[in-house]
C-alpha cells in the first residue's frame, strides 16, 4: 500500500486532467501526485476536510487546470506509456529483433553475476 501506485493512475494521467487522490494518509499515490504536481492529494479521513479540499479544487482556474493536465499527459508519455515501459524492460533483458538472451543469462544479469 505504501509503495504501490493505483493502476488507474496511468489512465488518469493519459487523459490529461488533474488528478485528485483521496485515501489513506500514507498512500503512495499522494506522494506521487504531490511530487509531480499532478493535482490534489487529500490525506485525511475527515469528511469535512475532504469536502473543503474538493471545494477548493473547484476554484482552480481553467488555465491552471489545463497546465496541470498538459503536464500530466507529458508525464504519462514519459513514464507510464506501456511502450516506454516495455522498451525499458526489453533494454533490461537485452532482447533485440534477431534473438533473445537465454533465461539463465537474463537471471544472471538480474542478480548481478555478469
């Protein structure tokens, strides 16, 4: 929970809209939203505070909302697009279009033996 991101986060970033994360105060999504200025992280279980923070989000200007959305889409393209993530994995296991590493070679690289 502390070190996992919601799988839906990539979807939210992809559509280029601000993200609002509401949940357990120690949820990793809150950290991610804050670190990347993706939107609003609400870390409290207090319903009145959640309501206040959501009402606050309604007053974000259209230009700021668009800027956040644009940054979110760029973040998705840079770090969450499955093609980018697949390339990083392919690079890690050094698979090319001609052949692939053996399972033993891949495992040895993963544990740092080669």
